């Protein structure tokens, strides 16, 4: 079901169930090819991952992962209760430390600013309902720094919280760097 089923990144490490208590919980918005790989990689490192997609078929693909490198990683994460899926972005934000937005490149509207802004509004609702710092990482095919400012403004308006104080927004062209790469010192970083 996933065209990139032999991606080596999905094979980087065994699931470390005993180590999960110290790991961050990450919500991944968009469960296309990139989102599925991120979920598999993070769960194989022992992180709890909440996959979010409005498309029921995408949620079903994750819950019924097949016997490929990526599918085996997703199945292990599901078997060890490291992976959950939902269509509720606000819930996923409330339950996580970091949210990674992974727009699906194959969907025509996925990179549309209006679509990203709709996602940002739902993230803002979740932020308003939680305490603690939250990082929002946007994976974009090109560095879209003006989009980060737009997202931050939406999050401030909807959540009533302050960018750089209560949350941070980062933009990266590499989806895993969005979660582990350079960020402001106050940001949630994955261990």
C-alpha cells in the first residue's frame, strides 16, 4: 500500500519498549508515505506516536500494515501500543509533546496554504486545552519560513498562547530533521 515500503530508515532500530517512559509523544498529522515512515521510525526508537489523518483509508493502512520493512515497523509499534491513530488533531496535540505536519505530496491540496491553515486551527484548539510547551514541526518540500510565521499567528490567535513561550513552530525540508534538528533552546527536542 505504501510505495516506499523498502525505505531503510524504517529499519534503523528495534522497538525499545522498556525505554518508552523517557521518550516524547509525537503526533504526526498526515499519514501518507512520509507520515507513515516517520511513525515507523519514531516508534522503532521507543517513542509513542499518534497518527492523525482525516482520510479513513490512511488510518486503515496504518492499522493494517502489511509484511514489508515499513509494515513490520508499524506492526511492532502497534503491537507494543506505541502507535495510536485518530482523525482528531486537537486530541493528538493535547496528548503529545511535538506535532509534525507532513502534507501528502500526492494530494493536490496538501501543500495549499488554506489546508495547512485549517490544520493549524485544529492544532490551536488542542494547544488551548493543554499545559506545557509544544513544538509544531512542518515538513515542507521547500523551506516555507513565511508559512511558519502564518502558522504561529494562527496558533496564537486560536490558543491564546504565545509563540516562543508556550509553543514553537519549525519548518524543515527533511521530515526527520523537523523532529530532531536545530530548534530554539526552549523547544521540545526528541531524545
